[in-house]
């Protein structure tokens, strides 16, 4: 298993990594809150609160599974 970690990448950088690695599984996590809980997934100042918002990140490269902590979304 190969793991690629990105912290707050630009959307284009995220898409380039997806295209080059073509992962089967992508894990996204929301902001770490002060109380230790995980908050909403915010990408470049925009809260991704719907499936449409999230799938827009992937463009034409959609992995088999996407796990988003603090969301119930699995492809």
C-alpha cells in the first residue's frame, strides 16, 4: 500500500496527485477543533457540505472509495 499525504493542497495539485497515483481509496478529514473533535471539511475557505461539492474536487478521476471523516459519504 502506498500512502500520499496532502495538507491543504490547491485543487489543481490535488487533481494532479489523483491522476498520477489513481488511488482506490481517498480519505479526507475536516478541521481539527480545539476540543479534539473533527469539524466540517473546508477546502480553500469553502465548506464542502454536499456530495456535489465533494465530487467536484475529483474531476474525472473518481476513486472506488472516498471516506470523509465527519461526513457520511462513501462511493
